[in-house]
C-alpha cells in the first residue's frame, strides 16, 4: 500500500499549504521582532509544522479542542485562526485575538476551540484534561489534543493528568512535541528514558512513537488515537519526534547543538518531505508548489500589514477582561 | 572600587560561599551547562562540577522539595527558579515544608536554604511571566524575604542568606541583572533585616525595595528641584522588616509614600502603610500614600504594561499630594 493511499489530493495540498503559511508567518514574525514590532518571549515553530498540521487535519474542530504551550503561533493558524489576528496579537494591537493582552505566548480563539497558548511549562496539561472531562461528561464525541514539549513531560502536572484521564476514560490525546531540547537542555540530560512512549504503560494507555517530520505519519497516528478516544474514551500518549530550527526563543543563540544535527533535520524538512511525496505521486507540479509558496508569503505579508496598521488598544482596556 | 553588574555580584556571592563551605550547592533549570537563563551562575559548573551544580529537569515542585530535604539533612542548597513565576509550582514545598519544619519538629530541624530568581514585572511578557509575588511569601511565618536593589547589597545579602539557617526567599529582577554598581574586592556581608537610608531629607519619606528604588532616586531628584527634600529608604529585607528605620524617618518628615510593585490587596506595601499609620499616627501630617501596581493582571501591550506599574511620575505626584503642594 502506498503512503498516500486513501488521501484525496485536496486534503494533501491543504496540509502542504498550511505548513507553508506557518513557515512564512514565522519568518515574518522573526523579521518584525528584529524591527522591535514584537517584544518579549517569541518562540518560533519553524521545523515543527508537520506536527500540528498533521494533527489538526485529523480532527473535527467543531467538536474537538486544542491546547498547547507558548510555541503556539502554528497551532493558532492550524486551528483556522486568521494569521492577521495572530500577527496583530504579536504586535500587541487591539485587533489581536487577545486584544493585545496576551502576546506571542497566549493565542486564544474560543470559537475555534483553541484554548491557548500557555506560558507555564506543563500548565495546559491538566486544563486540556479538564476539557476532555467535559467531552466525556456531555458525551460530545469530541477529543482534546494536548500539545506540550519534551521538557514539560517531567512536570507532575503531566503525570497527575495522565492518571486521571486513564481512570476516568477521558478522550484526551497527549502529544509530546519532542524537539529534542527544552531550552538548552537535551532530552537525555534530564530524562530517565529517551523515548516517552514507555510512560504510557504506567497509565494503562497506548504509547506511540511518531516521526513528526512526516506530516502524513502524524496525521495517521492522530487519526488512530482520535478514533479510540472518540469510541472508547481512552486517552493516548504520542512521542512525536521533531526539531526546532531556531533557538528556543529570540534571545537564544542555540550553541548547545551542532550545525550538523540541525542540517540533518533540515534534510527531512516536513514541507520538503510532503512536497516530494506529492511530486512523486504527480499530485502537484513544481509550478503549483511555487504558487502555494507565493500565496503563503502573501498571507504572511498581509498579516504583517494588518498588524502594523491596526490601532493600539485603548489604555483603559487594561481594566477589562479580568472578571466575567 | 570595581564596578560589577548585578548578575556578577550575585555569582561572586555564590562562588565565595561555595568555596567557603562545601555543603553549599546550586540547583535549577539551565544553571549548569547553559550558565543560567540570565547567566547568573556562569562558570560555577566549570569550577565546582556536579553535584555542587545540578541542572534539573523542568520540575519545580520536585527539585524544590528535594532541596528542602537536602537542607533538613544538613546541606545548604541554593535553588534557582528561572523566574519567581515558576515558584508557584513549588509553593507547597516552600510553604508547607521549608517554612514549617522547624516549628513542627519543636525546634529540632532547621532548613538552611535560599530560593533565588527574578521576580516582578519584566517587559512584553503578559500575565503569567510578569508578576510581583513577594507579598505571597512575606505572608508566611518561617520564611525570610530579601529584595536588594543594587549589586553591593545583592552580594552582601546573598552571602548572608546562604549562611542563614532559615529558608530565605531571595528576590532579583530580570530588568536589573545588567545594572552596575560598586562592589569592594574584600569580603563583606550585608545583614538580613536592616533597611538603609539612601538619601536624607526632611520633607517626606519615600520607601521601597528592589527594582523600584531606581525610580525613587529619580523622583527624589525631581522633588528636590521643586523644593521638596525627600528621605529615601531602601528596605532591602522585607521579612524581618526593619520597622525602626522606617519610623525614625517618618517621625522626622511626618509624611510617607510607600512604593511597591505588588498589587494593592494585602501586599507588602499595604502592610507597611498600615504599620506607619498605626505606629506614627501622632506624627503624620497626611495619610500615608501607596504607589503600587494596578489591581489587574499584566497586559502584553507595552503602553498598557507601563501604565499599570509604579512610575517616577506617580511617585512624584504622591509625594506632592502628601505634602499638599499639588
Ligand atoms: C513552570 C515553568 N518553568 C520554567 C519555564 C521556563 N521555560 C520556558 S520554555 C522552557 C523549556 C521547555 O521545553 P519543552 O517543554 O521541551 O518545550 P519547547 O520549548 O522545546 O517547545 C522553560 C524551562 C516556564 N515557562 N514554566
Ligand atoms: Mg522541547
């Protein structure tokens, strides 16, 4: 069976397009950061696009939910948020998704079921488990995707949540975006095991290792986990191996890793890999790819223009959005 | 005297105490190979190796509690929290264990441990990463809370904190790690629990600690230009509080403005205001003023985040208010 069997061309091209938009968006964000249009912590997603795009493609965002950490621009865009409001939030503008109050680490869109954007390592894990509790409680048939990093899995928050999800049959999928580093710390320096799938066993759930550089593999793994979660309410843990091309945040020169290692992962770039698969299957041409990329660049440019032209939030609005 | 950056003064303090006493060790996220997220522990791993310098997983509750246990058993840990925002994950170990063990064991145990890291508003970080949490810790009997504002005090106080037999919350600030100041080459200590009068004046007392001290100096200068001589007090230690230095000054100036990055409700600032109002009542010519952060979570937008914090303008205005020269 071929890798792309069962996929419609449109679906695959949409994944390619989404990854390109995220990549070009992040490049624009980096540029704007250099121009001091964006401040503070800004964690870019370059290299990891295949993870969220493959995952969200397996969801039905009408009933499913997504939560992640601070490296969240890609997740926001993947859930269907307009890149314009994401960029405007980075610029701290009134038109940003969080009205300029959240910034880079706190992208939210309640209607799109994107529940953030959390700055505390591991902070979203129990919360995501709680969203899945609602899904069990109300029998919505939905699942919740809970993204977090290889660094976050050592927080008690993960271990307490995983046990709760298992004993209460909660439809939550824990996705470790294992980019091999938590800030400057390589996984093996702070973890008793290098592959996290083994941790699932202790909570009586399925654990799977996934190649996050391959969007199709991610898609299939999430599809499978989502089906089990929907039908049986069983949670799952996926150790998705990926890589971040940039430093941890804008201020990190990333001296703790080698150029060779970075290059090795760039050779398996998720965008390039899907492009090659699609070329081989004659589902796209080089020209079509160029068009998609041009479109992605235009979307990123428009997002930046929108953010730039948007007004500052009124100062008085700082007293709003504190209590419901 | 040589000029040192705050981060280097802090590192010197740890370095000197580590070579003086091999029970002293440092642990936290990125403190070793990465030399610290803010480079405060630079070079310590190279010099002392493991287990004197330990890079931890991101597991604040676990490694903080581990350090508490090590302290009870005779070591002297210096725990670095990458920022105090993340200390909230370890709150239980600090409040229920570090602060209580001495009392609950009827004086048998002691917990010589320092918890250090940046606290208070930084820039462009929104609500979870830009909080002043000192009031939370100052509330807890059994803890000491130290908050220096310059490299000299930072070094002297950190050395005293490491030698102290009690848990000490040591508060730094992301925004002032690069700030330089004179630090003598010879060894010295700054005692915990002593405030310092950093500027003498007769008309109004300005009181603060930590990063806002920079604003107090500027405010005092602006006030002087307008004929108001401010006396400026740097508390340096929040708990135990040097009440005497505060009262002596207020009894002289008859007016006080307390400046605090905390939120107003049940804060260090509001507590100091209450103490002055109660203990200097007969000397006061005006109600004590509090300049603090507004009662809102920190917004990301820069104009808004500046608006919610104390500022030189707000301090000057408050000082003129209590002087009735508005
Ligand atoms: C509780 C907590 N501790 C520390 C930090 C500081 N911090 C921010 S990101 C990070 C590394 C996280 O690594 P990982 O979970 O692998 O996610 P990645 O950044 O690689 O996506 C650390 C230590 C934090 N934000 N929250
Ligand atoms: Mg990571």
